[in-house]
């Protein structure tokens, strides 16, 4: 059964993970968001009750 011979498949597996771990993380970490969240004030805005007629 050739599937049980780990010599070519193990090397391909390790080499592909080496490529993934060296190429993908810098690309992901270099990503910048287009709209950075702005800090909001801690003051709560004044609220008023709504006078809706419910009839």
C-alpha cells in the first residue's frame, strides 16, 4: 500500500506548512483597516421621553 509510505508525503506536508507559516502571517498582520474606530466621549447624551399617541 503506497499510502503508508510517509517519505514523500511527510516532506510535502512539512514543506507546505513551512510555506504557509512564513508567507501568510506577515500578509495578515500587515492588513490595515480602512475606518479605524474613533474614541467616543464618556458623557451620556440627554434623553427625552417620546410623546407618541398610542391610539
